[in-house]
C-alpha cells in the first residue's frame, strides 16, 4: 500500500535530519579523539611509573586525602603541570587498600641502565643468551602491536660472539654490498670464490634446540639484556602481591 505524500515527506525529512545528525556526531567524535591523543602519553603514573594519556589518569589529591595509608605505594614523581598523577588501574587497587600488581612497590621496576651500557638493538641481540622468535601483528582496534602465535625461545652461545667482537683495528675491512637497481630478482650470491674465506658469520643460536618458555625460568630476562641488564625479576614470594 502506497504512503500518502505527507507521510513520505515527513519520512524523507526525518531521514535527512538523521543523516545530518549522524555526520555531525561522527565529526564530533573524530575531533574529540584527536583532542584526547593530541599530547600523547605524557602523564606518568606515580605508582606503576608508566606513561598514560590524559583520560587514563587522575590527580592524586583526593586519593591521598581519602586513603592516607597508600603513601607507601606512591613515588615522589610529578609530570604534566607539575602534578602527581595515578592511572585508573592502580587507583582501583589503592581505593581498596590493595597493592597494585604493576606498582613499583611490588618489585616491577626495571634496573637502572648505566651510562656505558649504550647498545643498539643489533648489539643486544648478539649478546642475548636467548633469542625469542615471535610474530608481531597490529590489533584491529587501536593498531597496537601484539604477539600472534607461539614464541620460539632459542638458547644462544654468545661466547663465540664475544670472542670475535669487537673487531681489532688490523682486522677491519670494507664490506662488499650490491645495489639491486634493475630488479628485485637479482641473485644474492654475488661473492667471488676468493672472497668467501673472508666472510664473518655470526649466528649464536644456530643448531640449538628451542626451549619451552614455561620451563626456561629466566628466558625473558636473558632474551632482553638491554632492559633487564642480566638481573632477574623477583619471584612472587618476594612480592607484596602476586602477578601472573
């Protein structure tokens, strides 16, 4: 049954207003998002010492007044506008007079890196007693990186690497590099026969059998020497609150 002209006119007017309002709300949401992330994660939580966005933290004034006993779990650290901030995750635990699992007071601080330990990513990989092969992917929401699939934890014998690096002055030489200008299918085997004896191969984990990350207790600390500096994280028995 056909609708009357007046009803069709009202329906069309409602659709136009709906579409216009939807466009306005989407534009407002996009602008609001850009305002929120405009400054970046500059707010330091004085409990877990992590960086957060403005909408993820709150000032500690009211928290200090209502929960005076939480002072022992807080750091004397200020950030944006010279104020003390605490993230919402830590705040939920503190409001219940519980120790936040990720707090510095719970043994979650990283070792202080000395000035002489200024290694790049390649140097850290060459010195790591464990090599963690993992596949990183972007999550659909937020585009942050996550681990996809299993982690292959390979032990590496770094004694050979340490014995040959750094190269002595009389052992330095130029490296032959071939630029592929014409096609990506250019053969990679471009060395001359007399040059192969001068090749330096460094593969610390070659030929070793992977270890289970559940049985290799300190695999994380051994895989990332640039972060843990050879020091192990405390066990749950040494923490105020258990972590998983």
